C-alpha cells in the first residue's frame, strides 16, 4: 500500500490533502506555490511510476527509489536533485535498530519524498511548522524544505545514537560486574549493529558535502549555510559511530580477560583445596595400610603425632598460598 | 574446446549462429549491423588468436584474455575498450564460490566476450531480449550490449553475496548455540573465500568508474547513465563484502570467548566436585587409619558425629559456591 | 548563570569590568580600542543572544556556541572568524579528564570567548599580561589575543597529557608487578578516555592549519608565525595521544599474557602436587585392602619396602619436574 | 669476484664475450650496435667503478649499485635510467626465500646489469632469444631489453609465490588436522618472510608506474605497452602477497583456537573421570572407616547396597555428561 | 653548561677554536670563509640567545631550539633554513635508546648546530675531513656541510637499527626455545621503544623531501643529488622501523600461543596421571571397605584378580592416551 499526501504552501497559502488519483500532481505543474508530495510505502509501484513520469524521472532513478537495498547517494540533474538516505528507528519489542529507505527528490518548487514504510516518520514537526507557519519554512523555497527533511533525519540519528550509548554504558557495567555468555552475545549484536550503522551514515559525509558545494541553482545561497550546519552534524554522527565502534571493540578484550580472571579464580580454589588435602589424604591412607609389622600403629601417641604432622603440613601450605597472594 | 557463437542484430534484424570457421567474423567487417561474438572456453588458443587478428588485437591483450589469473582491469584503445572481470558461481556439491575469467572487448559495432568455462553464464536473459527484441537492447549500440553483460555479472554477484549472507547467518546461530571445531573451520573457509572475493570485486570500483568517465567516443552519453547506475551497484557489492568481512572477523572473537566459557564450565564442575569431596575423603580416610589408640573409634556416637561433620562441611561448601554464583 | 567580563585595552589603555547589562558592549562599537568579552557559563541563553545580535552573529553560530556537544571547528565570515575548541581539565576527586566547550569569535578589534563552565580557565596569565602590559599582547591586535587564548589551551593540553603519561607509567609498573582485575578496569577507562581525547584534539590539526593559511585580512602576517608555532604544538599533542593509544593497546596484551602466566603457575602447582601424591595414595590404598590372602601384608619388611618404593616414585617425579623446569 | 659478460647485438649482428679488461666497453662507445654488459657479483668494486666511469655514472649511484641493502628505486637521468630491484630465489636446503640485489642502468643503446650473486639468474631465456634471434628482442632498442630483464624477474616472482602458496596450503592442512608447536613456528617464519617480501615488491608499483609514465625519450612508445603489461603483473604480485598475508594472519587465530579446543578436550577428560570417581572414592572410604559402631558394616546386604548406590551415582553422572554433550 | 666550538674553513683555510665570548661570531659576519658554530649543551640559554641574535633568529625558533620535546621539523626563511632532528645513541648500561635533540640552522656561509647533550656526537669524521681537507667538504658550501651532518645522523640510525635487529633476533630465539615472563617484558619494552623510534624517524620523510624540493637558493643543485640520496636512506630507516614493528607484534602472538602450549602440556600431565590413578584408587578403596559380608575378600585369588583388573584398566587408559597423541 502506498499513501500519498500532498502539501501545497507558500507564505500566504497552505493546503494539505491525500491523493488518490495518481495523475493529481500534474495539475500543480507549472506551480505557483511550492508543493511537497510525500509517499508512505513504496509497494504500489504503478502509482509511483505514474507520478514520477509527471516529473520526468528517469526509470533508473525510479528503480533506486523502489529498491530498499539502494545505498545512500546523491544525484544531480538539470532540474532536480535526488538524495537517498536511510531513516533509523527503534523496534521497541526487540530493541533493534530498524532502517527505512527514504528518497527525496526536489526541483524548483516541488519536493517528492518516498518512504519505505507506511507508518511513522520524523517529519511531524515540519508538518506542524508548515501548517501553522512557524519559523521561516513557508517563506523559503523547496530547497529549504528538503534541507529540513534531511535535518530532521540526522537529528533523529542523534536520538538513536544516544539510545545506543546508553546500551553501551549498561553493557560496560554488566561487563565489569557480572559478565556472562549473554553479555558477549549482546556485545556481538551491538557490534554488528554498528557495522550496519556505519554503512548507513558513512556515505552521508560525501552526500551532504556535495550538496553543500553543488553548483546547481536549485540550492539557494542562504540555504547553503544551513546545509553547512547539517554537514557538521553529519560529521558528528559519523564520529560518534566510530567512537562507539572503538569502545565496543575494547569491550571484547575486557570480556576475554574477565573470563580468564574467573577461570583463574576457579583454578585457584581447586588448587588450594587439592594441594592441602591430597598430601593429607596420602598420610591417612598410609596409616590405613594393613601391614602386620607397622610399629607406629601400636605407639601410644601415634595418632596425635600424625594429627600434629598433618596440621603442620596444612598450616605450611596455607601460609605459602597467602604469600603467593592466592588467598 | 572453444565454442563460438555469433549474434548479428539491429533493430530490424536478428541472426544467431555457431561459428566453426575462425575466419567467419571477417565477413561482417565493416559491418552494417552490430555483432556479438561469444567464446565459451579459452583453450583453443589458435582459433582465438585468428579471430583476434581480424579485430587487430595486440598480442599482449590476447595473452590477458587467455590467462585466467589475470586480475580485473580496463584498457582503452583507439577503436576498442577491453574490460576483464570475474564471473562468480556456486559449486553446488562443495558449496564453494567458483571464479570464472571473462574478457569483454567492444568496438564501434562489435562485442567480443571470452569466457573461461564452456558451460553456463548469466547472459541468458540478454540473449532472450535480443532474440525477441525486448527492451531497447537491439535499438542501442554495442556499448549498451557491453554494459548489459557487465550488469548481468554484477547482478549475479548479489545472488552470490546473498547466499554467503545466509551461510553467515547460519554460522552465527551455530556459533552462539553449539560451537564446535567444525564451526571454526567453516569460519576460516568463509574468511579465505572473502579474501578471494575482495580481490575479485575491489578492482571493479576503478574499472567501472573509469568506464563511466572515459573520453572515448565508443561510450554513448545515454549509456553513461546506465554505467553510473552499474557503478552504484559495484560500490554496493564492495561494501557488502567489507561488511561480511567485518562480521566474520567478529565471529572469531565470539568463538574464542565461547571456548573459554565452555572451559570455564568444565573447570567449575571439576572444582565443585573436587572441593566438596576431597576434604570429605580426607576425613573418612582419617578414621580408616589402623592406630591402636584412636579413642574416637570406640565412641558410641563416633560414626554419626563424623557423618554430621561431613554433612556440615559439604553444606558450607555448596553455600559458598552458590554465593560465588558457580552453582 | 552567565558571568560576563569585558576587557578594553590598547597599548596605553586598560579597563576591566563585569557586564550586567547585555546591551553594554554596543557602546564600544565601532571601537577605538580592542575589547575582549569573556562569558563564563553558557546557560543564560537570552543574554548571550542579545550580545551576539550586536555582533551580527548568525543564529546557527549561536546554536553552535550554546551546544556543548558541538565538535571543534573553524568558520570564516567576512568580518569575523569563529573557532570552537575543547578545554581540558582534571577532576581531582575522580582523576577524570573533564572537557569544557569553548567558542572564540574574533573580528577586527574584538574577541568574544564563550566558556561552558562558570569557573576556571587557563587564561589567567593572559589577563595578567594585559593588566600589567607584559609582553607584546597589548600592542598587538585582536588576532594576537585570540592566538594567545588558543595557545594557552594547547599548552594546557600538554599538562593533561603529562598527567596521563604518569598514569600510564604507574599502570605499566602495576601491570608487570602485580596485575589485578582493577588494573584491567583502569586500562579500559584510560583507553576510553584516549578515545575521547582523540576526538577532542584530532580536528585541531585542520582548524589551526586553516587558520594559518586563511586568506582573511583579520589575521596579521606577524601573527601567522605564531599560529604556525601553535600548529606545531597541536601536531605534537596529536602525536602524543596516538603514542599513548599505541602504548595502552599494548598493555592489554601484556595483561592477558600475565593472566595466562599466573594460571600456568596455579596449574603447575596443582599438577605437581597431584602427580606426586595421587600415585602414592593409590599404593597406600592398595595395602589398605582387606583381602584375606595378601602375602605382602605379613612380610616382615613389607612396610619399609613399600615406603622405599613410594620414596623412589616421589623422587623420580620431582626430578622429572625439575628437568621440565616446572620446579 | 665479479664476472663481466658483454653482448653486442643488432638485428643482423650478435657477439658475446667475457670481459677481463675493465676498459673494454669504452671501445663500443659511441656504439653502432646495442650492448648489454652484465656483472655477476659486485665485490670487485674497483672494476665496477672503472666501467661506471666510462658511462659517466655518479658516485652515489655506484654506491647504490654496490650496497645490497639499497631498497628498490628508479632514478631518471638525462641520458640513462637506473632501476634497482630484488631478484628472488629459493634456497632448496632451507626452503627459504633468498633476496638478490639487482641494478639495471640503461641508456640510448646500452644496458648495464649488476647482480649481487655470481651464480644464477632468470635471464637465460633472454640470452637464448638474443643468440638465436627469436622474438623481436634483437630488432628492438635497449629499453626493450631492459623491460625484458624486469619482466623475467617479475615472472620469477610468480614462481616464488606459487611455491609459498603451496606451503600455505600444506600448513593449513597441518593446522586443521594436527597442529603442533612446530606449526606455529612455521607460521611465524612464513609471516616474517611475507614481511620481507612485502618490502621487496611494494616499491615496484611506483617504480614500474613511473617507468611507464616517464617523459624520457629513452623509453619508446611501443615499449610502453609492454611496460604497462608489466605494471599489471606487478600489481598482481603485490595483491598476491597481501592475500597471503591475510591468510597467514588468519591461520594464527585458528591455531590459538585449536590449542584452546585441545585443552578443552583434555580438561573434559579429567573432569569426567574425576567427577565420577571422586564421589565414589568417598563412599568406599566411608565404609573403610574403623568405627566400632557402624551398623551398615554388619548388614547382610550392606555391600551390594553400597555397590548399587555407587552404580546409580555413576550412571547419573554419565547421563548428565551426555546431556551436556561432554561425552 | 654550553660548550661552543667555531670552525672556520675554506678550500685553503682552516681554523678551529672554542668560543668563550658570545659576541665572537659577530666578527665573522659578513664572512669571507664558511663557519660552523657547534653548541654542545643547550642549558646556557642566555649565551645561545645572544649568539642567535647575531644571526637574526626569531624568538620562536630559539624556543624550538631550546626545548628538547620539539618534534622534528623544517622551517625555511629568506636567508636561512632550520632543521630539527633527533640523534639516537645507546645507553650501554641499560641497553636503551637515548634520544638527543639537535637543531641545525644554515645560511649562506654559516652552519649553526645545537646539541642537547654536552658529550658525544656522530660528527667526528666530519671534523676530521674538515681538518685534513679530505673529500670535497672544504671546497663546498655550507649547504653541503649541513647535508653532511644530517647524513651522519641518518647513518647512525642504521647502527641503532642493526643493534635493535640483533635484539629482536635474540628475543625470537628465546621466544621459541624458552619463553618466560621476562621475555614478554622485553617484548613490551622493545615495542614501546619502536613507538618512540617511529615518532623520531617518521617526520624525516617529509623534512628531507621538502629540503630536496626547496626553492631556496641556499641549497645548491649539486647538493640536491646528495640530499636525494639521503632521502633514500631515510625511507629505508622508516621501512626498517615498520618491519621491526610488524615483527614484534607477531612475537606477542607467538608468546601467547607458547604459554597456551605449555599450559596444555601441564594439563595433559595432570589429566593422564589422574585419569589412570583415580579409578584405580577407587578400586583399592572398594576392597578396603570393612563390610562383614564381602565374599571377594576371602577368595583365594581375590587379590591377584583385582591386581589384574587394575593392570588392565591402566593399560587401556595408556593406550587410549597414546591413540589421542597425548603421550
């Protein structure tokens, strides 16, 4: 299913409607006002192709828009710029990062945005600002709207990263206090998530940078300052991902050393007990032998003397362990 | 053995035949229509050299075409472009990736493709599209046909990568649930396969990029858009290989930590049993001694008292282990 | 709370006052003398925005100044240059490195500095030099004052790094002499601190370099020599951080090998004791059997012979261990 | 000792002689034919310096030629080009790679080659082709002869690499089937060899590339195609070395995990035996006590009941081990 | 203390004296002959500043000369070039590499060299060549003298590296034959030394390269050839350091695997002894029980039969261990 919403706006005008007819956008072209056509869901290929045809979008681009595996990229055309990014969100049930494919194509006075999933996006504040004419969104061109969409997405990355940062901290505490097999599985899962995240955010550096430096007249000089700021945020996201990766890879070493420490403790326990009692058991076994001629057995103080010897041996062993700091 | 197939086509014309005579292609030059000469197998060196002579191919290039170890590369000449790539497939019996050497040389209205193996290629859909004039293949030049061949190969990479991705997932489950010596061998094998894969796909970035940016008039501007799309796919293949490499190298750490965990468990079992029973065995050994004068032995409640002591010791030990979370 | 201090100075003139009125700086513009407005604390957003408005600072820049998470960067405008850095200090109670956000904006004859925290900065010597007209600070322009601020910060980095260097040395000794679980936690903490430090100092290379090479007339040629010197110091800071990172990552390997060594020692102790006494215990158990017909038991020299055999076995074992260098 | 061989050749002419007089080459200058002066051994410094003087070679270059530690490099002069490379061979007795220093200086119609060792080089086929006028060697200039020498060396690298590849495969099998302390020493040796090999082949990329792109008129355009092919081979050598390095570093992980696995097996054996028999030994010890009042001892079925209990305990343990997959 | 030596030389003239008066060099300016002023020790700051004033050296440069922590660098001025390097030597008592700060400033006909330590430098051969007019040192300009100093330092690096190479080889033998805790400490120390060495030599690549390519008229074209040769040596030093680093990091893996191997051996010994004797001890314990009704005890062949059973069990175990290759 694909839900299509059209917002037409200018400084004085605002209109929002759901499109059912795929030919509808055509009437807005050439437009007096700016329009934003948002697609929730990219399964209704036919409809999307029809609308894209109105905007003269090359079939290869449509293919990119429709394939969720397409990596983030920027493509500049004469009359429009396409940017493909990934939106991130959390699945509250599994605590996993979900990646959603998003394509934004903007031209002179239109923005088309194609979202992979039908539900949920981080654009609600943008819609509110448009509806109630807050900020300068309505007085600016389509490039500023496009920027606002990207900015909302990158801002959302920070929320995701903060959440992951919290998970790392919790894991770190768990690691130092009570590491278990589940801890290592969590670290492994986190590591793989970071590999995925890296793939998502890494290309943004280049994308936003070339948007900032584009020679295209579609991007206004005033907007460039904002894009430059967005670029900064992007770098910060990338650096945070790298920092997290460094931290997670350090956790593995800690885990391995903590397992070794635990094993050391186990072995020490075994060794102390064994080393004390095995010689003693030998001694008691000695006097448990049934030889007819064992003079010690009939000595009056044989038993207490043997007890004393064993006590001395045990004390000697314990002191040695204390000196070795095993106890 | 080398099987040679010639396809001659234009928008209105299509002809397909097996060549037995190595001089045959000469009659098509200078050609009115486009021709595609495909070689299955590169063992029949003489024939290949004869045909290459018709197209004025330099002996060094022929050498590259004939040597399966040649790494992927692009070479631009005045009247033709040579691209060497590797085709991948799965050996269903051993589940191993098989690499096949492929050289494609295309000029103004001809494409020559040299495949290392006699059987199997991913070009069947291209042949069908040519035969039945589907898509725009027949209305376009030889550069578009060459692009289509590369595209088919890169698309095939994704299938291979998906298969490997599945194997990684299965291995990951095996790793977390029931790791064994075979698991590590599988990881090792996968790792070496990824090293090989990297060598195969890494040069493609540069090759496709320079094809995209070539100044050669052999590549039409319309085709460039498609090559740009192909470049995108190539990057995606490379990134996926890198991601897999990262994931596999993470698996090794997990494996090592899981072995350590298992050893920990084994050691704990040993330690618990030993630590409880070794002192008890000492006590029972003590009263197994044969001294004449051991007053406890003749006490009426000697036996139950010793039993009680041993029970107390055992309970104390068990509680200690529980407190240490070893039990 | 935000404390604002204004210093007005020229070669002949010096005045220092606390600003309570946010409009106050306006009267100094256009200024005859140089002014330095320092903000301790960035919580009083309204006041800061008012003052920034006087200097025509773009809202996005104000946002950067106010957000402590903003990474270090340089931004050049027509009439001013903004540099964002981090100041480092030690929390004496936890021995942790504290990062403080600092933004410095300087124009033709003014310097604005915004410090995240209300208390403490490394600028006291600069204030003294201004008050008492020491050095050439008062006879130079605002660019030299800005340089002096950066220089004070980078100089302070060296103090922090020296402190960390000391901690590394102490840890290294601890590691070689008496490693414990706490050692690994300290290493881990240090490692994460270095990851943070790297993020703080790494961008400085680029920032100071582009300040050095800026085409802006705001930076005097004489000042450039000093900035070039500052650049040198920055490189040295970065190299030291890298060296420390290398050293810390080496410590982990040492730790792991030292744990393994300890375990080896424990295991050797257990093995030596067990290997000597378990066979002996078997022998004494043998002659503790109650078979009616055991001829050895009634031999006159049975007991001494068995003692001798056991002694021989023990000596043999001990010699073997000595040969294996386990003892 | 230094053996000097001079070959004078043109398409119609061929002459080969051993030089005893160091002044001899002078008579060939200015030469009508091409000459190739080959030095086997670089110990006769005086002779080499005399001949180099004839060719106006700078003393620093002579130093490079004479010092076997000199790394590979290219130097272009007005009238000659110097290339220093390493020749590789196998010492059949120790199976080690031997590195031999080679300097080739070629000018308009002469090639000088200086080999570190007196015996053996991979140039025999070149000599044969010159003698019998096979191929186009004699009809081409000195640049083509120089290329042929380099090509022979790089071709020889492949033989060395193949040999190393075989050793890696053998080691890998050994590693998976029966790893021992010798295996790790072999891996270590191989690793160090690869470090050395890397140093030998890595600079070639740059050397051959700058030879390919040189502006010097000494290199004919026709020869450039061959050098380009040589460059390809060089890249392939470098990639193979890198691949081997990756594979070898993977082997170490496998080795460590295989040791851990073995230890696991050892520990399991110990634990199973101990866990089964230690409790049983306690039980039999219990009834070996000599208390006067132990009612069980005089029960008629005391012995069989105890046997039954012990059997039950043993079976329970074994089943538990089977459930844990230790057996 | 700072010892100042002045050497004045030209092809025909040579004079060498110790300067006590810091104003002394002034009389040599403008000089007819070349002068070399060498400072042994940089503690006498006042004197150094006075002399530097004569040569118009910027205070920041003097600061660099006086601070031993200054990293290696090159600075070009209109009338002079400053190069800061580190000289290396061995402390024979601790076998540690000692780093000494050296600054060389050379102008049209003077060279100033500032050495951190009072005693010892690698320049004695240069002094001899000057005194006795050996080589072309006296007939060349100050740039050639400066080059000679750098060359002497880099040549000295090779001696240090050779010494380290010897230590690596010794360590490697120790590692394979008899690794101990001291071995790992030596490896660790060596590793940290290499980190320091890297910092010392890494910047040289850039320094010598920009000296080679400088546009300054101070460097004669004839000298450039020598600097180019020096650059070569520098690269070789850097490569050797990298190779050593690679080798040392490989040693750690070997060490860890050798510890594991040793532990394996220890565990095997324990397991073999325990696994053989624990079951036997159980059996002898069994017949040490005091049950009244144990028919086996009164059998005539009870004892020998039990001996036989135990012998069989032991043989079975031993054969199993042999089959597992544990014996």
